[in-house]
């Protein structure tokens, strides 16, 4: 009981306010164990699993604000491209962007 309200404490394979959301529990059997339409590494619940850490569905992008804070600010006369190119630079926000496909023109 918390603040005069009862709360559910969910077992490991369930989540949600009332513990009604089933979670993926086996991330290496190629089966959709929680019946949400996604199996194993395609299910975000498996992203912490060692098998899935490099899976495309588990990759996350850097926060653009954090990336900007690590860089020297562009000058006030910088072009639009110069101000936003940090988004497509190596190890930045857009991990699939090829910098050579963009130009300042």
C-alpha cells in the first residue's frame, strides 16, 4: 500500500499498473512468447539481452542536444548546412546517413 492505495507488484514476466502486460521472457527461441507480434530481438524487451544488443531494432540514436554540447558552436555566419551537419557526421545522430550524399549547395 502506498499513499492509501493498493499497488500491484508484478512478477518478472508481467508489467503494467495492473500487471496485465505480458513480457517477452525468452529472447533466443524465435517465438513471440508474449503475443505482441514481435519475437526475440525484434521485441524491445529483449534489447538488454546479450544476443540482441547489436540487433537493428535495439540500436538507439544519440541525443542531438548532447552531441551539440560536445562540439564547438558554429559561427553566426554559418550556413544552414554547416549548422545542422552534426546530425550526419560519424558517430552522431543519424547512424545510417552517408555524409557524402549531402552537399552545402
